[in-house]
């Protein structure tokens, strides 16, 4: 059995949620008719250099901001 856990995270947006996985970020919002729509499906760019910086606690937040832009 593998000890690696899936890497998922989320953040609230108005009437929805932005979810981030290892390879993709998706924003889902609830419409006025109570249906759910998915917007802004964006693949994440993989960079070996950035992955090394993500292991350093304070620098990890800065790298996250840079990747989100």
C-alpha cells in the first residue's frame, strides 16, 4: 500500500468553491436555479524547482501565490 495521500485543497468563493488538486484547479459555483456549474478548469504547470520550494514552510505560501497568478 502506498503511504502517499492525495493532495487536494479548497478555498471559498462567492456562492461556490475553488478546488485545487495536484494537476488541475477548478472553480464550482451554485447558480440561482440551484444547479452547479464548473468554471476555470486550469491545468497546473509542474516545475521541479518550485516543488523544492514548496517544502520550505514560509516560502511555500509565496510559491502558492505565484502559482495562482
